[in-house]
């Protein structure tokens, strides 16, 4: 099972790129996920981050996830099949 098909709650997210410069470098634990947003608890409080403006990693992994590619409900994302980038 790939990282895209796992539940993300309680995973650590690190934002590596964003259209909003204030989000770059944000790191925290995912506490909620909706179709278009991630709610992240960091040392500075809880942030609601739109998925479609960020690129991020989970649990300090090497896989970079394009937020705009995962804008669906979490229960749909878990069961979806994704193409591999070649």
C-alpha cells in the first residue's frame, strides 16, 4: 500500500513548497483532513492548509506529494489507484 493510500491522521507533515511563502517549512501533525484542506497542529498552533497550493512530505519521507493531485475526500483517496510517475 502506497503512502497516498494510507490514512494521514497523526502523521507528521512538512511543507516543502507552496504558493504561499508563509507555509514553506511548516511542520506538524495532521489532526484532520477534508477534501480541500489539511488541519495541522504545530508548535505555533493549529493551521488549516489548502491542499492545492502545497507540495509536502509525510513522516520525513523521500516522497514528495503534490497537494493538487490529492484533492478528494480522505475516504476516496484511500481507495483510489494512482499512476506511477515514470
